């Protein structure tokens, strides 16, 4: 009986958590998409500030990681393809894996580490310092004021970063292609373009948007539920990173399944 | 302190009439009731001090009055409307006319002092930047922080943080100003400065001021009226003179700073555990 009870409680808690994330995202989405038509302005300056931190600041590390991942993919694929005498398929393999899967995923992991944790730490510190209470007493809704600009920044920056990561990954694969698979840069990129259809890019970008929403919601939710005391901020930050990675992978699975089922044959 | 250059318009209520009336207010955290039916009036244009020891429920009372906690029963009447039963939008309108100074200051750490004070003006008014700039300087001047516009909160001392927080609370020209432990964590000289500021604000703007504190010296200096809260119940309500003269044992204990008796009798101990107050102590 206690075992069943444990499972039951864990399920309820998990669902409640997802419910909280949905409520938070809904509130932020209302602030972004509905309230501007009701005469409440969006805080563009804050959104731009967040976009710089989330997006522009992440470019170096996203570039480097994607480049390496592209190169690794090419090496791994070539190991098998060489035996089949199909080394020319390296470009297509790297292109598909990057755009559909690893571009969005690696970008999400970097953004979780840089920004998801920062959201939790920022909001958690504000909670501990009574700043969230101060916002409320000033008639400033914390979700509007803090979460909405972050969500705007994520929705704008995740697709951009992912596209950039795709490009860097392909370039990484290209390095291998040119060095030891008989491609020139021109033929490598040509093969990449030939291998990709619009749907591949689209799938990657849809995933990146979903990941951006998950990272924002989890980071902010962990911040808002920070307990009293500054050591709790550290715990929230850790929780934000772990939960975000888990939920991003779960959402990746869900959407990959959906795209697999709905794929044209 | 200079008179405020911007007209505050008609006074909200006659001096002496209640600006806030609390009726049978009850607040629960989970199963535990913290406030057991609070009744009091805060007269407009006067300073009401809510006294009480740790765990008396005074902070909960303040948080409920500004809408950070929801009451489980009773009503809070502000401007003839029940604040506790309002819709969120309506409550926000009223909040713009209330200022709150938090115990820690609660200044936004990522903004300068000037940006902190300007925030409510930027968010709630359509004033242009130069007007906001002037208003911010004015507010900072009122609290004695001229020249500190571009400091970050982390660069300020404890007393200066409190002053900056008061300037922010004053930004929207509030009708009611709430203070949570204004002198907590400050040395006596700085704390006396904050008391003087509160008195000056009352004199200059005739704002209704509610202060939650356990500092007796400060309370008797600034109060027009006082409430003593003990274990979620009001045990005394009157002018400072009336409280000084009170024969109520709880009031005497608090004012004369008598430590709590050791709990010896079994019944006392049980009542302490269950949170009930022994009848003879009420």
C-alpha cells in the first residue's frame, strides 16, 4: 500500500507542478499577446535587455558546442558509413541530426545553464529580499513585470540561436567532410541543402520554441517558490537546471513522436 | 521639510475619520489561525502604531492590510470599500494610493535608487521622463537622499536603504503609508532619524500612517494611536497616554519589558502547545 501511495503522491505532485507551469506561462502569454490590445504596454526595454542576455550572450558558447557536436556527429556517422561505402552521406546525416534534433537540444542545454538558472536565481533573490512583495504592493503584477519580458526574449531568441547552432553544426561536419571525405566546402553545403526539406528546419524551430517556453516557465516557477533564506536560492537554481533538462528531454520525445507519426510517407 | 509643491487635491476624509476600518479580520496559514478576529480603525491623517512581540501576528496583519495575504474572514474597509472582497483590478487601483516600506527596504537590486523611485511613476502614469526625473529628485530630497540618485541599493547603508524605500513608497503621493519595522536593524541614531522622517511626512502631507513595530521608544514618539497585539488578538487600543496608564497585565508586561514567566503549571504548558491563551492573561 505505501508503494502505491508513493506513486500516487508523486503523480499528483508532478501534475500539480505542470499545472503551475501552465498557469505561469498562461499569465505571461496573456501579458504578451492580449494585454497590449487592452491598453497595457509591453515592457520592451526589459524584453530587449533579456534578449541580449539570453540570446546574444549565448552565441559564443552555442557556436563552439554546436560546431563540435557537428564534428562529432560526422566522425561517428563516418565510422559506419565508410564500411558501407556511403561516406558521401555524411553531409545528409549531419544536416538531418542537427536541424531536427541536436541543434535545438544543445541550444536548450546551453540556455538552461546560462539563463534558466539565472531566472531562478534572479527571481529567487527578489523573493527572499521581499522585492516580489514590493512589486505586488506597487500594483505591479510579478508575472507581467518579470516573466513576460523573459518569455518574449526566449520566444525571439531560441529560434535564432537554434538556426545559428544548425549552421555551426553543419560547418563542424563540413570540416570533417572536407578534410577526409573528399568534399569541398561548396559540395558539402550543396549536399546539405539537397538533403534538407523545409519540414526538417520547421521541426527544429518548433522544438526550440517549446524548449524556450519550458525553460522560462521552470526557471521562473523555481524562483517564485524559493523558500526563506539565501541558501534556498541556490537550491532553486539547481532545481531549475535539473527540472528544465528533464522536461526539455520529455518535450523533445513528445514532439519527435508527434512529428514521426504525422510524417508524410 | 518643505511643503509639497504638487497639490494633493481634496483631502480624502475629515481628519479623525477612519481611513481604514478592520472588522473581525481572520487569517489562517494552513490550519493554524494567526489572527483571531481583529477590529480597529485607523484615523485618517494620523499615525497608528501596531505593537506586538514576535509571533503576535503583527506582520501578518500588515501583510493582509496591503493585500499580500488573503483573509479567511472579516473585512478591511478602505475608502468605503471592502479591500478584502475586491477584484484584483480594483485592488490594484487602490494600491496605487498606498505606499509600503518593507523591513529590508526591498529596493530592486538591479536598479539605481532613482530608477527604484521612478518605477511606479513610469508604470502607472503617462508622465514624460523629465517630469519623472524632477519628481524623483523631489522625493529623494524629502527623505534626505539628494545626490544619491545613481547609487545602487547595495552601495547604501541600512538607514539610507530605508529612506530610499520610503521615497519609493511616496512616489505615487499615497494616501496611506505602511511601515514594517521601520527601525529594525538600525542603530539608535539612525532609527531616531527615521522616526523624525515619519513625523515630518505626517506633518507635511497629512498622510495616514500605519507602523508595525516592537520598538517602544519609537512607537511612543510617532504614534497618535496604538494597538497592542498579542497572539493574534488585540489586547489594547488607545492613545499612547491611555496605553501608558493601562492596568491590563499584558500591556504592562509589554511596556515594562517583563520576560515571560517560566511555564510551570501543566495547564499553562498545554495551553501554550494548543495556542490558546489562558483566560487570566487576556
